[in-house]
């Protein structure tokens, strides 16, 4: 993600929060809310200034690259132009109608080496890459609304999923071709030292971990009645879009949770590829203990201060921290953490508290903004499989979405497992 994109996202977050505050009732506007409004307004002005500067700088870099790049840059520009002409909606509509791809959508699929039959969507055509393991062994039917008359029907409103945290933790999601993916990392290496005149410094044995990953299938499936598709406009593509979003939510939950035997997550045991664990805290969290947890990410290597760390916590933890108010200035722990950390958020995909202790994940992003500390390889193409045969006797249609991913903590030392006792 470029600097201008990061700043654009932050500006959007600030505007959203300011709009929420503007919609509060008068008696709900406390001194803390007013202070937050002032802080966000000031930050918004700063972000806007930085955004304009980043856009100008990146445009200059692009122009210089185009001047130097020759055929490679021309090819890149052509690909970007093609990506801009494609539409996810046209992919889904073609899939629903059982038609082969045409136009820009067909050209992009051919560029990525994918089938043009209309059932494989290039990742270029999607919003942030997604994936999720959902196995429906006893298929359930998704019915149309009870009142399905299309007259005056609005577009189908999509579900709301948990806030995605993978990207906020600096996890890389590179696209990989057919075959296994390898992410070698130097574990141990050389140590420099001064030597006397005519002295010698021998080489020490180093180590390189290959981190070879194979694709693992992540899948979701939906089933609906043919009659329902005829009385609810847009049911077929809307369910296809819901499948795509559910895949993304499931992938996020798998990566930042414990995972399973197929793909382990960050909060799995260290023996299973997760983050190092430690004994549960015995004291309920207070303002000082919350700040101390945030500071655990500062190791002088991956992060030099809290401003180079991102912390993702559970919703129960966030609610507890919001209750902790500093006596001298009425600052809440959540407000304080938002100020000192690069990123601080709650996600519903963090596992629930056990014995009043909830875990979280603290990422150290000082070394190249995450630079391959953890990786989720993405094998090209989201495949949609439409089955009108199996349930034909009952008038049922099933759509299965399949994507291929994996996950690995390449440099576990770039992350810290956090634990807070809530009561």
C-alpha cells in the first residue's frame, strides 16, 4: 500500500468518526467527545496536507519510472488500464447467466492465464483479497425474502462482517503462480567485530529457513431455490458477492485466531506455528498495565517506539479499556493508545476471552512496514462453481466459492501476543 493510499484510508476513518460525533444527541457530547473532535479535526488537516504532498511525490516517481522503464513500464501501464476497465459486477452477472467472458473481463482473465468460461474471477477484479474455510455438510437453503415482489425492490443489502485485521498487522499477501511458494529468511548470520592488525575474522555458521507453503483450499457454499431467484431481483449475484465477502472474513479469522489443523493462526501455540505464549496475568488491567502491554512491542529492532506498532484486540478488551479513565486529564486508555500507536483497533475475529483473559496481537512495523514478517500467499483466481444438477429434482441451485491460500509467520519476533485480564 502506498503512502497516499494509507493517508486516504486514515482521512476516511477520521471523516467517518467526525460524522458519527456530529450525529450524537446534545446530551451525549461530553468533554471527552469534544476533545476527540478537536484532535481529529487537527489530525485531518495534517493528513490532508501530507496526502497532497504524497500524491505529488508519487506522481513524480511514476513519471520518472515511465521515462526510465521502457517496455516494462508500458506493459505495466497497459495492465493498469485493463484493470480499471474491468468490473466485478460483470464477472458475477456473467457467472449468474452462465455466459463466457467478453471484453475487458475476458482479456484480464487471459492475461492471468485463467479460464474465460466465466467461473473464475482474477484477483485484480476484486476488492481486498479474501478467503474463508466454510464447510456446509448439511446444505441449508438461503430463501428469498417473504415479500419477493420485485416492484419497488431496492438492491439487496449485504451482510456486515468483522473488521479485517490482517492488513493492519502488516501481513503480506503476495500473488503466486502455480506451484508451491517459498519465503526464505535468514535466521542466524554473521557478527562483525574489530580485529587487530594482521588478525582474522572467521565466518560463522548461519541458517536460512525456506518457509515453503502449499496451497490450501478455502471454501464457502450457498444454496437457493430456482423459484426464489425468479421473485427476487439480483439474488444470484448478491449471494455470489456474499460468498466472496464470507471468504475474506473467514481468512481473517483464521489468520488472527488459533486457526485449525489445515492452517494455523497467529494465536495458535508456538509449537503449532503461532506466537509465543506466557502465563495469564493475575491482575485486572488498569491504565498503566494497558500502556505497558503496548510498550512490549518496542524491541529496538523491529520497532523503536510505540508509534511503529499496531495492536489488534478483541471487542471485550476494547470495552474494558474504554472504561479506564486517567484521573488527571480524563483521558481514556483507548484514546491514549490511539495517540501513541501507529494503529489500534478491535476486531470481532479475535477469539473471546477465556477465564476473563483475552489475547491480542501486537505487530512491530518499523522494519519496512512489516516487510514479510508474516505472509498469506494468494494463488491466482477466485473460482465460482455453479451446480444446477445435484439438486435439480428439488429445484435447488448451489454456488461454491473456492480460493487457495496459506499462512506463515516468517519472522515471529516481529509480533507479540498480548493478554489482558478483564475482571
